């Protein structure tokens, strides 16, 4: 930074080191070195300040509950990174055992975490100050032995209210006349942001096989389904499915329920065709009301879901059933052999200011600075 005049014969300069100039990672570190020089000579005055940041994304963790998390049986939760090169223009990396990571955070703010008799968390289990974690095993890769260093009760999270888009050009969808492909050439685009918005009236839902970006590829679709309190807004059973084609995205705002059972799929692309970020669901129900989100049987879900007043149930764990993405809800229940895979790339999915301060401290000794930053502060 430019030299600062602090007074007669006194000047200062501030130099800054950032652990990541590209914004990769979820907890970057910034260290400032402040130097005061005196015209009269003598030693300079130097101070070092370290600031640890954290991403503000709603999806910086794997499974987060406002209240508690309950597992029954032997569910599993782990992670992978679908965007290793931090470039959304390149193909997403599909989940597989070869790219498995142990970075899934299972967090409960206001309740306990019960991992059942055989649950496995490849990552971390965190509760609030009054909560506790019991059952199952929390560990890294290559082991299933419980690692108590990965269990803590200092977890916190904010649950901001979801704001549904307004003041946009909307296509109205009525019951009995719901397309199975969005958008169509006859639909109106909101020219301000290039997205297609759809407002679903009461009784209009998505339950038949539906595709996003088929007739018109590479489009951004937004569905507003806020007339569905206590009824299904989206429901797939049997072989019904929702597919978001490569290059397209779907964002849903709803106060209704979501159910995926049988062999139903939501965003069930060929692995790697589209990242989980191509389908984002925002639950708009306001407390004390709730909404139900259920995935069972061989149902598959590839998505990021933020429903802080919703009850999330991941049940069944059939031969091909699985859930990938990031989930935030009021309560989370998993049972059977349910597999959940957190996509660490979702931690970079944000709007507005992407980082907040976690902690700051002064690096007071030369020994401490040399240990933490052996070469980075030599400027």
C-alpha cells in the first residue's frame, strides 16, 4: 500500500499477504505487516496482524440443522470436490470412491447429533454449546475408528430469511397446464438478468418427467412455488425425474413439500454432466410453519437445499439411492443405508460479500511468524 505520513518525520507503510488471491478454499488467511519509520533514525516499529476469514456461503457445510440431526442404522456422509480447478466452464467431476474426501461437516446448532449404531461421518460432527454427539463414528479417510478431535460443540450458523424475487417478468403456470420442458420459445424472458421466471398457482406442481434446457439449451430458470403450504410442490415417484441439462440451471423458491421416492430423481444427470449447483432449492416457509423434504427408496437428489424451517428426511438407501450436494434444514433424519456426499465446490456458491471474519490476533514473536509463515512475510 502507499506510504502514509503519520506526522513530522514519521511515515508508515502497510504490506499485506493473502493465502489465496483466487478465493479458493473456505478459510483464507490475511496477514498485514505495518512498519513505522522515524526520520531521526533508529529501529523501525513493526506490527503483524493475522485475520482468518470464512466463506459466507449458505452451503459451506454438508448437513446443517437448526435443531437436531438423527441417524438410524448405518448412514454414511463424506465429501468430494466437483470443481477441482475452480472453473465452472470445465466439466464437473462426478463423485466416486477415487475422489472421496473427509470434509463433510455435520452440524446441529440448537440440538444434538445422534449417529445411530453404525453411522459414519467422513469429516466432522459439530453441535452448539449445549449439544452433544453420540453413536456412530466420526473420522478421516482410511479408517472407521472414531476420532474425538473431529467432534466439537462450538458450532454456530446463521439462517437468513429467504427473499423471493419480485419485480420480474413472470410466466404464470396453472394447474392442469404444466409444461414438461422449461423454457419454451413461447415463454417470456426477464431481460434484466436473462432468466426465465415461472409463478406456479395453487394446485400446479412438478410431478411428471421434466427437463430444464432441452428445447432451449443453456438457460437459467427460476420457479416460484409459494402457493403450496402443506402440499407437494415437487413430487417424483416410480421412474419420474427432473433433469437439468448441461449448461442450464434451475432455482426453486417454495413453501411446499418435496418428495422423491421409488426410482425418482431430481437433477439426476449422468454423473459429471452437471454440478449440484445447477439445482438450488430455497424453502420459503416461515416459522412456526414447516415443510417436508423427503428422499426415499432408490430416489436420487443432486442439489443444494436451504430450508431452515423444513424437516429433511433421507430414508431408504436402495441399491441406487443417494443424495449429493449440501442440505440445510430445521431437522435432519437419515436412516437405513443412506449415502450423502457433500460437494465442497458449493462452499464457493455465494451472493454478495463472500467472506466474514472468524478471528484475528497479533503475531507478537519472530519465532511464531517464522513457524507459521517461513517465507511469506519477507517483504
